[in-house]
């Protein structure tokens, strides 16, 4: 049951612009909510990767074109460099509850700011792809939503809503795939029984991920993305209140 809950939380918060990492940090303090280790985390991320591939199955082949591949490469550079150089420092941030209350609000601000964004670019250029890539790298910080920051950045750069949504999630494929490949040795060392026990959580992450992508698509095309700002500010405010008055932190 816990693995299914983890899968649902992973699938929904990974794709909706609310930050899966921020929610995990808060849940750990509120409910002593812990993951099931590296293998479970890798499997859940792989399930969400499959959700992206299935959801965008008709659009992904279009990225075989030279110009679109180049945008993905340029957009991926910032997160690769940031992850490689600051990996240890970023991991330390995942224990900072106070930071998350701030970064969740920051994500909400970015989403709200994108409300007035105007579409004026017929096609994304490499400069825009790189800036969106920087937004993705910033989302390595817990509480900053990868999907929220990348889509908001794209909208503020004048990219159309359809392309902002599509590019944001297809840009996530190299990062998720890279994380999975790096952990293949650990996966191969998993016994059959343990591997089978991970299936319910992975299936929950996959299905909730598909649902979250559909919700996100409807929100961005109807220009309702800023509604997530109110949720993020509420979570941030309640979390800060608990920190100040209920002594959540040791």
C-alpha cells in the first residue's frame, strides 16, 4: 500500500507544477514519510519516463529533426553541468524544510507571472531553449517545480502554450533516462521477489503520471496554469505556520 501511495504522489507531483521534491521534504517532516530506497526511486522515475513517452508518442518522432534535436541538446546542457558540479551541495538542500517553504512560493510566483505572458514566437530558438534549460537546472532545488519553472519560462519568452508544454516534458526525457541508466547496476542486483514487489508502485506512478499530464495540458491550454499558484502558496504558508508554531523541526 505504501508503494502505491508513493507511486501516486510521484506521478502527480512530478508532472503537475507543484514540485515532487518539495512535497517529499514536507511529508518527511509531517508524517515521517520516507521512500523505499534508491531502487524504488529509480523505478518510480522510470515509470514517469514511460508516461511521458506514451503521452507524447505521436510527437516524439518529430524531434528526430536536426533543429529540434539541437534544442533538446542545448536545453539539457545546464542541468548536466549543474548536476555534475553541484551534486553534493544539492543533496544537502533536501534536508532544508525552511528553504522548501520559500521555493514553493517562488514556483507559485513564476506560475502566476506567466498568466500575462504573450505568445509571439512562431518557433523556439536556441537561446530560448538554453534559458528553459537553466530553468530546468534550477529545479534541482527542492520546492522548485521542474515542469512549472520550464513551462513558465517558455511562456515568458513568448513560446506558444502548446510548444511550451511539449518541450518542457520532452526535455525531461534525457535527464530521466540518464538517471535510470546510471542506476542500472543497482537494478540488476535486485532479486526477483523484490523486483515484483515494486510493480504496484510503478504502475501507480505511470497511471497517475498520465492523468497529471492530461490535467496540466488542459490547464495550460485554457490559461488556467496560475491556479496552481494558490495551491503552492497555501502549502507554503501552512508549512511555515507549522514550522513556527508547532515545532515540526527538531
